C-alpha cells in the first residue's frame, strides 16, 4: 500500500502556498493589476519550454480546435478574476477578501443549475448559508468604510469570474493536457492584463527588491507550487477531499496576515465568514465533481 505521508505533505505544502497569496499581495508595494500581470506572465514564460517543446504538436492542434477557443476564453475570465480579487485584498482585509472569493463553488453550482444540472436539496442549503454569510460579512463592513464594502464586492466578483473560468476550463480540458491548457490560459490572461495596465497607465516596474521578491513568491508558491501539489494529491485522494481542504486557505491566509501584517480580523465579520465557509463546504460535499481555481 502506498504510504499516505507524501500525499499529506503535498497537501500541507499546497495549502500553505495558496494561503500565502493574499498576504503577499497585500504586502507588495505595487498595483494589484501589475502584480496580476507579472504572476501570469512569469508563469506562462516558465511553462513555455514545456508547451512549445515536447507538446508543440498539441499546441498546433489546439490553435485549430474549439479547445483552443475555450482556453482563450478561460484566460479572459481568469484576467477578470485577478483584476477583481487582487485589488480587493489591497483595499480590504486579507481574511474577508479570501473568504468571499472562496464562494466560487456557490457560483459554480448556480452555473450548473443554469445548465440543467440541479443541485441537491443539501446543495441549495449550502448555497443559502454561503450567501447569508457573505451578506453578513459585507453588512458588517458597511460600518467600516465604503472602501471596505467595495473590497467585498470586488472579492465576490472575483469568485464569480473564477467559477466562469472553471466552467470554460472544463470544456478545454476534455481535449488538452494541463500544460498546454494552462500555458494558453495564463498567456491570454497576461496579454489582457498587460493591455489594461498600459491603457490605464499602471506602473509595471520600478519596485523595490521586497516587492519583486513578493511577486516571485506568488508565482512560485500560489501560481505554480500550490497548483502542482494539489494536482499530485488528486492522484491519491478524492477531488472532494482536496476541494474541502482548499477552504483551509481562508484561516491560513488570515493567520499569516495577522502574524505578518498585523491585520487582526474584525470580530463583527467573523460569524458571517464562518457561516460562509460552512455553506461552501456543504456545496462542495454535495457536488463532488466540482473543480476549483488555484489562487
């Protein structure tokens, strides 16, 4: 029997890697859109030798197929996800932004319902709990500032775009390998974000060493290492287990932000965040085929 130790180790590394994303974004002294561009551009560049080398035939096939179109559309949705969620982390608290973007399974369930795949009764209960929790957390921020509420709205939009990204990615992955799909998707995302940054005059350089180190840590950690470790774990455990464990990113990010950035979670939002996470967990447990985005 295969020892469970490597799988457990992979899951621990993956959760820590994705949990670091929010705090690193909040720490980096760079515009959120610029960070989003660099994390996708660097990740796409890192994947290029593997995509246009041993998989160049698959890449050419993707260009002429519907899978390539869905990959590009997924990249557009991913750009919208990063363009909404990452600013929310800098505008509000890491804990709240990470929890609200974790509503992705809820929106995924609603997309499935629109496609004729109705959630179970328990699934609808989970969706209701998650929505109530998000409303509670956002309502608590009304007494803080308009900026905090804007951050909440952006984080929720980030979760919606993540669900769209996943739905489009599922269509593309029926024909493409992970390497080719992610290379096209990250590349498209980077090109779109670069255009947005240039149009709005977002500064793409001139950062200090600490900021560049944070950007590279996001790429290596959340963008590449976390994704890879979760994929490894999926070979040895169920997708449902992995999906539920990904919810540990929320308390993980909150603890890192508390320890490193002195961001103490507001007590008024905590009941709503707990209710939200409970609802998302119910949705995942009753939708075992659901797949989530790596942040």
